[in-house]
């Protein structure tokens, strides 16, 4: 079962309330998305650590409900 962009955004914002989140459906299939996430939570963290925070916010849905998520992350 595919995830909706609004669901992805809601999960990220629940974990990082200050986040500015933009979701793009890359293939029109509800399985392949790109996300741009800007949050103060990323300040001082490596790109890998930033991506780990986003993946953690999705609570295990990567690889299941959500097949692919290309990430761009940064601090404001």
C-alpha cells in the first residue's frame, strides 16, 4: 500500500515540528518520492545523520509502504 505525500509530511513534522517540508511524487505511483526538509534539528549534523533523523521519523515505513525517498536536507 502506497503512502500519500501528506502522510509523509505529517510524520516528518511530528518528529521535527519546525521543519519546512516539500514532497514531490517522482513516478506518479505513490511509491517514489523526493523530499526537501529544512529543520533546525539538522544544525551541526552530518548529511548522513540528517537523513537518519528523517528516516526515523517515518517509523519503519521505508521499504514497506514507502519504497523510495530521495532526500535533500539542510538547516535554515
